[in-house]
């Protein structure tokens, strides 16, 4: 609901929760289970129901500059220092183990925290997960590391999603594994995965997080803080969901009511400048002080003006006496007297007296700073032959002053005439309104529409002129070329004969410049439009604030601004907290939609639904129906809200209406693969599937035994 107080969520980041304490392995040499995921590693003993340790698959070699020591941090320990997490490395390249030095450190950490006894070898059998269709070379290097470096007695490899399917009681079905780097769809019949018919989609949790991070970087390019990858990952987990009908729901975001409900405000930490709040008494006291200070300044300024006025009057009186003194004296005496007083000639003395008269008159009449007396220009009536050089200079000055005075008078007269004409028009307009309101409103609406159309045409012309290939731009360039050609021909003719240039005598001559200059909207049109809209707002009951041009063109009223800053509360650019806020709205459904519409990000692959349909079409009707009755979702991204419901809805539209389907989700998509390993390790199939060290030495590093939970030999 618009106007309600919105929910503000603090940005969440992965925090260090304390060191993982090493435990004891207990009696005997129980089987060790390692779910070696590219996001998290989970390890524990087969004698227990849950993994003992769960940590991120990262290793960081951090050097403390103060202590001058280098520390090797693994998993969640990399969160101790922000820089350590920033430089952390993963043993995985995409979803394949490629960095074996880092992998060895991870295994050291696992065996250490599990309390494995023995310094030279690990005497516990191992069951470890590997990616779908893991290359033989990578499996061989892993076997070499385990048998040669750790001397494990045996090892068995399996696929995490098949273990999760096994733990959740699956026999026949389609496993949809939404992993950290990839999404796999694997058909399963009789507890055995048909990897030859499986498909991979190159989109997972990492790509979704990177996409969300890039969307925010594009949406807020000037955001005062940098969003980290882990913060974007937390936003993806906490606030995104799968839309059951993306195309329909995305349209509802144009409704302000819906946008206000769907919008999530993410608050980043910021420091506000806390101002000292003053009491009402302190505010009143400060106001009184400012008032007293202003009064004292006014008194001081008045005193200063009075002193200056008295000084000017004294100077005026002195210069007038000086003028009377030299009036009937000879020229030599006059020049000596003027030079002694600092004047070059008598004209300069007259100008000084005139300037002092004006200053004294304006000082005495503060309410009117303009000179109401008509100035006189006596030298203009005297012939030049009767004036000396100083008189001629003064005459030229008076002629210029007279021209300026006449121009001011003409401008003043024109303004008065225009004001009187406007008042008369307003009076007539008011009479029309009082006599026939409906007709008057109709005229105003038509006038407003004409102005809007005129402004629209100017905007279109401006846009066309910016396009070099548009007709308007070409006509503009043609006008420039014609004007240049005309000026060149005039100069050429001027060399041979003198011609009379009458350009400008006709007002239409100046239209050429208006055509070639890229003009913007005129202020007159905008002022007239504002006047018309103010009248319609006052007298037209059907004219609302939303109809105003300024309201519609206000950037804060646009949909881009609403998606950028939300619907409510109104954005305040001076609010520090709002400047540190992100608005998560359409991104909530846009990012998860990639699993169902990869073309949104330009991924040239089929969606999950298309892949499932294609896989089932490769089997006979009986097997495909059995698998359609058990579409199983696992992996971290399957925790997104409505994920399994969306698969069921979209697949139902492709599957025959008279045949049933069933889509279910793992009980715990994150832990179920390890629990499936724990259950499977107690079966006879496991006993026939592991590879001993003796077999490794005899058969080679790439030797493997096929079983229902693992890969096949390629």
C-alpha cells in the first residue's frame, strides 16, 4: 500500500562464526565421506547421520604486515580478514578440480578437523563426490593425490545429485541438480543414472550472483559503496524468488501499488552527521541575538551613509565656490587653480559637480534610486566651432548619454504600453470567463493543446537535428551551404563593383539563421503554457495535477525513477540514509528466471523445461512416464521459492493432459547428498564399487568401477 512505512533490510554479508574445533575420529577407522562441492565442502564419518564440518571451498594465504607472518586460512577462516577473503582461491575451475595445490590444503584441513590419527597416512576409506562426466585425467590426479600423498586404503567416487536422489527414496525419475556453476538434468532408472542422456545448462548460483551484481552496478553506477560478491549472494538467497508466470507478473510491476509491495529496500551502512539539537529557548535566544545584531548593523550603516552624505555636501559646496571663483578670471589663473585642486580642465570640474549632485539627491531619496529629473544636454546645441578640445569631448559624452536616455525612455514606454495591453486583455479574458465559463475553458484547453503540439514539434526537430542522416539535419546543412555560397558570390561581386546590400531589410531574411541554429524550447512558450495550466487548475474541475506538463516530465515521476528509488517514501537527495539504499524490485524475479529463459542473458541453451522434455522423449513411453512421475529437484538454487512449482506448471503444459506428473524437492538440498552417501556406504553396491590402493597400483590412476551413483567410463 502506497504511503505505508516500507520495510528496510540491512545488507547482509557472510560473517566469521568462530574457528572450527578439531574433533576425535573415535575407535577404529570409520569411513570418511566428503561432499566436495565447488561452493561448500561437507565432511564427516559414515557412522554419523550428519556431516561434522561444513565450510566454503576457499583457501587464502594471508600475510600479516605487522607480525611479518604468512597464514594459510581455509574455509570460513578466510572471513577473519576482509583482504584474506578477497584473495582467496578455489580449487575449482568452473565445476572441475584444477588447482591441486589448493585441493591438497583443503584435504589437509578436512583430515585435521575430523581428528584423523597418524602423521604419515590416512587409514580411513573414502567416499568422495565428483562432477558429472568428470574427465578421466582429473579423476586420475585425485586418485594419485589420495593414494600417493595420503595413503588411503580405498576410495569411491559418486555424483552428489544422485546421492541426494537416493537419500530421498528415488528409484526412477529425472534429477534436476541446480548447482553452484552448472545445472544438470539426469534421467534415473532402477537406481542408476543414465549419464549418456543427461544434459548440462551452463548456469548456476555463481552466474546468478554475478548477474545480480552487474544489474545493481548498472542500476546504481554512482553508489557510494561497493557491493561485494558475498553481499550479492546473500541478496539472491534472501529476496529473490521464481515467478510462476514471469511475463504476466513483470507487467504488474507497472502498478504503483504492486511495486510498493514488491520493492525491497536494502540499507548499506552509513555515517550520519548528527547535529546538536537546540531547545526552543536557545532557538529564541539566538533569533533575538541575530535581530539585535541586524539592528546594530543597520544603525551603523545609516550612520556611515550620513557621514558620507555630509562629506559629499561639503565637497559640493567647496567645488561650487571654486566654480564661482574662477568664473571671471583669466585662463592662466583658471588652469593653475584647477591643477592645484586635481582637475585637468573645467569640464572635469563640471562633471564632478554633476556627479556629486546626483549622489546627494539619490542618498536623500532612498525610496527611489532612479533620477526623476529630465537630464539636460546643453553642449549639443552649441556648434563644434565654438568649443575647444575639452568641450568637444564633453559634447560627445553628452550625445552618448542622450542616446542612452532616449533608449531607456523608449523601453520604458514600450513596457508601459505592453503592461496596459496585457491588463486590458486580462480584463477582457476575465469578462469572458464570467459570462460563459464552459466556452472560456474550451478555448483555454485548445490553446494549451496547440502549445503542447508546438513544444512537441520543437523537441522532435531537436532530436532530428541530432541525427545526421535525418531530413531535418540535411535541410539544415543545405541552408548553411546556400548561405555560405551566397556570401562567397557577394564578396566576388564586391571586387568588381560596389553593390547595395539590402540583406535584413525584410524580416524574412533572418529566417535562414533560425533554420540553421539548433534552438531549444522558447521561454515564452513555456511561460504561456504555465499560465494556461494555472488557470485550468484554478477553474477546471476536470484538470488535475497529473495533467501538468512539468509533472509528467518531472524525472522523479517517471517509472525509471520509481524502479530506481522506489514509490515510497519520496526520495530526498540530502538524506544520507537514502543515498546508501538499494531498491530490489524487478530483479527479484528477473535473476531466477534465467533457469527458465536463458535467452534473457544471451545464453544459447535450452531451458530446464525444454531439457526435461527432450530427455524424456528419448525413452519409451513406459520409462518416460515413470520418470515424469518423479521429477526431483536438488541443489542450492532449488531452495528458491516456487522453484519446483514453476517446473511442474511449465512441464504440465508440455506433457499430455491425461498423464500424471509429479515434481518434488529434496528435504534438505544442501545436506542430502552427504546423507545419501552415508546411507549408500552401508549397501552391498558400495562394497563392489570402491577402488583399493592395490588396484590403483595395478590398473593405473584412471581406473574406475562403474556403479549406479557414479560416472561411467568415457
